[in-house]
């Protein structure tokens, strides 16, 4: 049985400009209800599966599925193609936070 995402996440590719643009949004509960300093970081190299984008969520307080207070994070970048099928979010300890199917926002 697959682990469920911690929080609510979306990943979209916007093709309305000159190059595809990937946008990832996350809204997730944080430990002790504190607002951590965090950011998403693209992992290099991407590894075996070229259709999966691996992002690391870097922050001091871990996501906590039992908490009632949420934090919000956004990641965006211009990408060379819109071939990404999934985005995997992990924390610094390589704990899975979310696995998100990528949707195409605009053609």
C-alpha cells in the first residue's frame, strides 16, 4: 500500500509561453504548528527515470500529518520539455512527503 501525501500538492506545466514552465504548490501541516524556513530544491542528477522530477523539501521542522497548522511552499522553473509525469517531494532525511501527477495547465 502506497504512503499517502502529507498535505495537499499540485504540479502543473504551463505551455503558454516560449518554454514550458513547471509550477509545484504544496500546503502541508508542520510539526508543533511552527512556520519553518523552507524551500524546494531540484535534485541533480535526476537518476534512472527521466519522467520523474525529484525535489527535496528543505526545512527545519518536519511535516507532521497530525498537526492542524499548515505551511505553504511553491517551486517554479522553466523546463526544457514537458515530459515530467510525476514530481516526488522528499525531505532532507529522504522521507517521502508527496508524489504528485503532473498536469498540463495550458497548451
